[in-house]
C-alpha cells in the first residue's frame, strides 16, 4: 500500500492510501499545474515529491513545510560528487530556494516511471 501526502501551503495535509501510483493528470490537479519532481526522504522513507513547476512564476503562496523537506534533502547531499547537479543548485540559490504551492509526496513509489508533463 502506498501513502500519498498532499501538503498545502498553509501547512495542512491530507493522506491517501492506494495500491498504485497517481497518474499525471491527478498530480497536476493536486499541484495546480505542471509538475516538477524531486527525490526526498519523508517519514524515514525514500519518496518522490511533486511540486508546481511554475509555482513562483504564478505567485502561488510559499509552502514552508515543503521547503523544509526539500532543504533537508539538499543538506544531506552537500559535497557528495554523486549529486553534482544538486550541489550546483544549492550553490546557486545559496540554500534560499523555496517551494510555492502544494507538494505531493508519494511513499514507496517502487520502480514506476516518474510522469512528465508531456504525458
């Protein structure tokens, strides 16, 4: 069984349990637009998190809880050469990047293909 957490900018969240991963359209509905994904640890489990790719451009509210989850993951990999892209991003934003809009976290995603906005 998979748990899916939908974390809203006001800090509230809902949880769904199901046997399968969410579809692209469902993810886009939850984040209110195009998705962007990142691998995070949540509740001590490896998860896939989805956020609105254009959250800042669309001036969605800052989601401080989602930002904290994202920053905790970035801090774990600082300096690790296997995470060069993440390290460059951390250097560019100086740890000041933030998430705007809802975040959807899928626990135990398995080997399922991560959806892209192209469908």
